[in-house]
């Protein structure tokens, strides 16, 4: 109805026509020529997460031992970031693992606010020797962040030479010139000699001793690429072919590293028929009591009353419980081994031979450790490869009392 009316009014003025057609749609106003359309503001900054340290290097670590460290993530952006999917990757992934630190800075996982930090604990336990590598992979807002993980597994390694010692002919009852076994550490961590022993068919025909230089000392560290020597002499007690095996065990960080097995062979000649040799052992003067913290000195003497020479002699004594090993002094031709310094345990000395009427004296020093009145006892025993017609004097016992510093009970 309105549109025909408006058509009829077309001849009227524009103002009159618009007033008459007030229910017609109003066209939008044209924008000014210098205006700019306005839309919503989108000004979010991208996230920025940094890791420290990167890379994470654990350095040298003993094989099958562990080191730990932490990686710190910092959010330097203006928006909250999501931390997820923390995992270990790489060629040696089994050498590394993550753990919860539980410190003042929270563990990573979940949301990290702007300006905040979080930590990831990483443990390195090398499963092999040599360079080891992996990666710490972290998803930040579903995007990857990677930290390189480095470390080196180290372990001692045993190398030795020779593996066979042939001594040739040696007169029965005499001791030949010793030969050296060289123990070498070909690994990357310290090596130690834990035990040296003779075994096999004729172990009593060979004598182990310490050379004058570069001697292997029980449990003394042998650095990587370093070496030490063990002396072995042939001292046949019977004629013919004599053989034995020298066995040297080595350890590193308390674990067995390797064993040196050396074949020993020699030929005993010119059998000497010696008469019996009566050996006796005795203690020198010993104080009735010693104060705790002071040194107690045992003087132990072996005597050969004859009528013949004695060979293959072993003197045994102890570092009593309540005392600690302080040292041992032996004459030329006598080699002794004892426990670690400060420990109790057995002491053994090897004496190559003793002519009739001779003596050999060993001095054993111990430190009194007990803080209360304690009676300690030490028994020394001597044995040999020779026939001993009198067994009753092959051992002796000495006792003394440890008292407190003021002499009280």
C-alpha cells in the first residue's frame, strides 16, 4: 500500500517524500573518505622458555655408579606455558633418568606462569664405558624443547705380563733371582690389588715378595695407565719339575675387575739332604699395660736351633681386636703383609731360609683403640717346609692390658 503512494508522490520535494515514506529502510551513511575500520585487538606474545644448563654434562662417572643434577626452566614470556611430556631420548637413554627434586623450586609439569621457574632432576648412571649421550625432551605448549645430556663412564681395567714364568734349574734348598709380574691399569679409573696368592701343585716352591721399587701394595690405588710389580722367586724344596700358579685379584670401587693368572715352572736340581731344623718363636719384652691411643710394639723372633737349615718359613701373628695396625718392620729377605692401617686382622711374613743357629726378628706396631680396660692377646706361630723335630716351641702367646688415658679401668 505504501509503495504505490510513494510512487504517486514522486513529484513532491525530497523532504516531503521522505516524511511521507517514514517506514522505508534508511540506507547506511557512507563513511568519510579518511576513516579507518576498527577490529578486535590480538596482541598475545609468543612463549619463551629457556633451559639451564644446556647442555647438561655429568663428566666422568664410575661405571654403574650415579651422579645427579638439575635442569631449570624459566618462562620469560608474558603468557602461561604448559609443560608436559618430559622424557629421556637418545642413543644411551638407559643411562639417564628423571626424578622429582622436591626443593624450594617446584618440579616441572603442568602450567608455568610468566616469570616463574621449575626444575627437572636428572640422574646419570653409565651402563657402559666411554662417552655416553642422550637428550631431555620437554613439550612446551606442545612444541619440543630439547636439552643435550652428556657423560662418560669410567672403569679400571687389568692388564698384566708375563702370563708364564719359566725359571729353569735351581738347586734344592736355594732361592733363585726373583722375576717380576707387572700389573697395569689400562682403564680410566683407579685399580687396586686386593690379594696375591700361590696355588697349584707346588706352591711352597715359590716365594712372593715386594721388589725394592714400584712394588704393588695391597689396596693402594693404581692410577689409569700406571703399573706396579710383584716379585716371584723359585726356591725348590724337592727335585724335579716344580710348578704353581700365581693368582692376583684386582678391584675397582670395591668390585672385582680382573684376575691375573700366571703359570710358574722350574726344575729342582742337586738335592741337598739337610738334617732336621728346630724352629722356635718368642716375644720380646712387652709392657703389662698400654694406654689407649698409644703404640704397642711387639718384637717377634724366630730362631733356628738346627742342626740343619730351614727353608720355606712362614711367621704368622695378629693385630688383636681392640687395636689397629700401625706398621711392620722386617729384615732383608723377609717380606710381610698385614691389614689396612688402623684395622685388626692377620699378619704373615715369608722367610726364604735360615741357617742353623740364626735368628730373624720382626717388629709389629699396633695402636691401642679400646677406651676401657681390655686384655688383648697375640699368638705368633712359625712353620716351614723343613722337618721340625720339636713342635712345642713353634708358637708363643703374649698378653697386655689396654687402659684409659688416665690409667683407670
